[in-house]
């Protein structure tokens, strides 16, 4: 499996908790970026033409900020340059309230077949507290537009551990999402990153986050409510209806190849038999200049060998509730899992994992994943 990730680093406004690479820019800068992105797509297509592309993900930032014609040009360039499978999963991230019927119809026309909405909460009070610019009714309207445009594979991101969020506010959000019968829900706990306005507010005491016990209760509530609504937890933070798992994200957790294009995009590919990671320039200026000079805009390249590659495979694979096949580990690294990790695994309490033909963590193990990885790796 190979995935393509396309980064669109623009937002209408910067949310207070966000440390993603996204900028507030005008239409001139966005158009210049789209032109450079298309050049990079063509250059990368020359290198990776032999790969069958199973998934495409337009992420950000806010990819739906682009004009429908710009998205269509990007999709055309991708199809011209890469071998995209007919049944490829093609996702675009959307902000509630930022997509109308015209945009959604354009997405459908260029083969986009999955939408991922950043709802975060059904409480307008909380959305305001984290400086999101949409309301819950924007989300409802966007989902209605999306369904009318023929989309059935839709994800909603929700967040818990928000400043002053109550358990009942989270329960209402989960119930509201379940009622909409979406294919997929991602439930993330808020991570407060340094150098964000939210971090400063927390440091000066003007906001407070739920305590550790409440946050754990919230995490448990997400799992309980989503599972009883027919979603299967298949990754630490991701839940899907049957066969509706996000195929693109599974590529990351399965340590399959992905090619990242655009500012700050990351790639991981087999290069002459060596697992290799790339990272693009994160500044739009550096990115555009490199592409204009006819160079791939790569700022860092790293080869992963032996134990480093094995540890990364285990770390990512254990995020999935199904873990990974021990035979897959052996095929990939020509070494048995037990030979490398067997001794360290003895330090981990047996009730936290299962090891038969697969190696995976139990529910309690997933809650203690960081501690287990410290013992194991
Ligand atoms: S919309 Fe998403 S990417 Fe943009 S600022 Fe908000 S959290 Fe960050």
C-alpha cells in the first residue's frame, strides 16, 4: 500500500491550541502555492510513477479554503503524474461551515470520496473557548450538504480535555455525532503545545484543564458510547463502522509507504531497499523558492536501519487495537520479533498484551501504551 499526503498550509484564522504548520494568507499567496505544489507533484511523479497509489489525503491547515478550481487542478495533476488506483480512498479535510454545495460537488466530480470534518465539540461555548470559528449548526449544515452531494464516507474529529469542558458536554457531543450516523469518528484529547495562545492562558491561570481523573473518565466515555453506537475502536483514538476504517491513516500505523507533498509534508519510502524519511521545508517562501529552482523542496532526509526501523514499526503498530502480525515483522526485517524484543517483553505485565500470531495491547495496555513502549524499546 502507498499513500499520498498533500499539505495545504492555510487557515482563515489560527485556533488558540494549534501548532500545525498553517498560515493565514491571501488568495495571491495561495495561488502561488498551488502552482508550486503542482510543479512538485510533477517532479515527484517522475520518481514514484511505479507505485500504485491506494490513498490520497488532502490535509492541513484547511484544504477546503482553496477554490474548487484549485482543488480540481491539484487532483488533475495527481492523476496525470501518479498511478492512482481506481478504488483509491481520497479524503479532504474540511472545516464545518467552510464547504457549500458547489465545493462539495466539485470534490465529488474530481473523485474525492471521503470527507473529514474538524467538529471538536457540539458546544458553541467550548468552540469559542478554543477559538474555533464554526458553530455546531455549521457542522450540521455541512453534513447535510455533504450527504446531499453523495458523500457517505464521512469522519468527525472530536476533542476532550478542553478547558472547563464537563463530562456531560462531551457526552452530548458524542451523542450528537452518533445520531448523524457517520462512518468514522476520531476522538483526541487536547494536547497543549508550547508557543500557542492556549499554553500562555494556561500558564497565567486564566483557564484550567480537566484534571487527570476527569480526562480518563472522558476517554472511557468516548470508548463506551462510540462502541455501543456500533463503532469499533481500531486505533487508540479512532473508531469506525464496519469496513470504514481510514485506509490512509492505516498506512502510517502499518509502516507502509507514504509520499508527502507540499510545505512541511513528510514522506516515508523504500529507497534502494532502505527505509527512508523525508521532510519538506515548512516555510512557504522556502518551499516555493526550491520548487521554482526546479529542486524537490526537501529539507531533511533520514535513513532508518536495523533496530531503529524495528522500534518504529512496533511503536506505530501497537497504536492499532489489532497490533501487527509477527510474520509481517519477520518478513520485513528478516529477524524474529522475539529475538529482538523477547527479553524486554518479559518486563511487561502479561495482562497488558496478547501475543499469538499477532502482537497487540489489551484495552488496559492501550491506556498504558507509553509505559509499555518505555519497557519494550
Ligand atoms: S483550523 Fe485546524 S489547522 Fe487551522 S488553525 Fe485551526 S486547528 Fe489549526
